[in-house]
C-alpha cells in the first residue's frame, strides 16, 4: 500500500513548486500512485478504469510485465550512450519500426516528444523541397514548441508570440461540424484554392492527423486525404501524417491511421503510444528526404536512448503477440454500437465517431444548432470519475468525450464504461 505524502500535501507542494501553467483534470484531481494494465490506483487503493491512457500514451497497458522486463534489463546494462557510439537497441528498434511501415519509409530519426518529431518533420520537408509554406488543418494539434504551436490551430493553445511563419490553415474536413459535411473532395478543393492564392504556389508540406486527437476524435472526411495529397504533391510539397495518437494499431483495422484513408505519406511522425509512456518519439521518412539533414550536422542527445529504445521494441512485440490491434477493432466496434444506443436515449449526444479505440462523443444543447454542451460535458466527466472511470475530454469547446484507453481493454471494461456513462447522462 501507498505510504507517501498525502494527497493534500502533494497538491499543496505541486501548487507551490510546479509551474502554474500546468493544468490538471477534475475539480479535485485524482492522485495516481500505481497502474496495472487498464487500471489505475489512487493513494487509498481505489481502482479506476483507465479510458484515456495518460492522454493516449499508454498503448499496451500500465507497467506491462514484458515491457518492464525489457526496460529493467536495459537499465542494468547501460542507460545512456547517445548515437555517437553504436548500440544494438537503437539500430534494431529502427529496423523493427521500419518493418511496420510502407517500404519507402525506411529512415528513422528518434527524438523524445511529439513536438520535437513534428518540428523535425517540418525542417526535413523544407530542406528537401526548398519550399517554405506548410498547410495544416484548423482544429489540429501538433505540439507546443514554437514551431508546432504555429501548426496547432486552436485559440486555446496559441500564445500571442511570434509563431506560425509560413503556416496556413485549411478548412477542417470535419464530417459533423465542417462546412461541406463528409464531402472530402470539397474540402480538398479548398486546399487547392489555398495553394493557388495564399502561397507562392510551391509548398513544403501538408500536415494532418488521420484522426484529430485533441480536436475531439474527428475522423477526416472520406476521400479528403487522398485528393489533398495529390494537390500538395502537384505543388511540390511532401505529405506528413502525424500518427502520434492514431498509430500503432489503435484504429483496429490498420496499424497506421493513414492506412484507413488509403494514402501513403512521405513522412510519418510518432510519439506517445510508441513508448507506452517513456519519453520516445520518431520521424520516419524516405532515405532521400532524410539525407537532407546531412547538409549540416543534426543531433539529439536523448533520441534513441537505449532504455527508451528497449521500451519501444517491447511495445512493437507486445502489440503483435497479444493481438492488440484486433482487440481495438472488436472493442471499438462494440463501443460504437453502445454509443449509438446511448445517442437514441440521450438527446444531449450530438455525434459519436472514431475508429477502434480512438473514439469521441460530442455533447450538444440542441441537435439542430449543435450548440456545444460544455457544462453538461463537465458534469458527466466528473460523475464518471466518481464512478471510477477516467475518460478524456477535448474539442475546441471542451464538449467531446475522448475514449482512448490502453489497447488491452476487455469487453467487461467497455460494458462497465458504457453503463456508467448511461447512468451519468441520465442524471443530467
Ligand atoms: N501530435 C499530436 C497528434 C498530439 O496529440 C500531441 C500531444 N497531444 C503532439 C503531437 C505533441 O506531442 P508532445 O506533447 O509529446 O510534444
């Protein structure tokens, strides 16, 4: 049992010494001292069902025994060397990760966070194409570094500082709220117009999450990526898929989110689930694009650290050995079915969406006007916590539940969450 400082002491110490810029969930935040598989435990030993995986980061489950073993073994051997020396872990991790990708994406650069990966992807795209402009989507989230804050398109995440040079934001192909509904071609036409009017006609890159995460599990409209990739390539740009949330089998039907749209990107960025919680991220691209970095020297101290690499290798293995991609498909299909039932019963549910274990449920005050139901979302969110289920919340108006649990969820977990949700919604 836990016998460290009390929750109040931790809260007080955090308030005093952690930056006030760091926010927490819940009016009275939960304190988590232990995690096993899909369950979290607070300081009193109370168990919570984890439906958010530390913001879509815990892919194979908390403290998975095979991963713990791999990390511990590497910890005992050596913790850090950097890539100036050879080490087997980083080289073989790159090989094993490349084997999961389309064959042309065979050059991997490891870094430590999604923001770093996306910054590096922008750099490579600009160097490779010789162009500057980058197109991203409204409602996207790509990170908090100055470079990626410029890509990110939510007022909530943008500070009034110099950022976003050369970045243009296209209409979001959001089937529920977007101007053209689920007509992907129409939104792609807007990108074409943007390329011809808002840029020099030559661009470096197009950035998109196959399913927007922070933006509220928005599945990009059908056919959008395919047509947009064509427009971008016609204007000299490369296509970048941010798989920080959608990758590693989470969508259920495919290992990568971009595959669900039938496209093949030139650069793929990854983070979060790749390390199951360890600081690890990557940029995968073609040898030709990656070679542009050789114009100077490029370096990252911790990227490909042996311990993180050992964790990443274990994640790849566990997903396959334990059939986690298929599990995401089965549990995700069940959840979508249950969500549809809840939607029939509760008028406040405006839209349910997503793929596999990357799901969203959007609450509205009125199904016609789609006015966001912020207060209702908050109430259900708190109630769910009190019933022992930790879900996520997102979307521009904070009115979307984000259900993105560890990929080891069972049917019983899914049933429990839906029952709790039904109860919480009934109490509104
Ligand atoms: N891309 C996406 C899609 C993300 O969701 C996030 C993090 N929420 C990032 C990039 C940035 O990752 P990090 O916080 O590790 O910098």
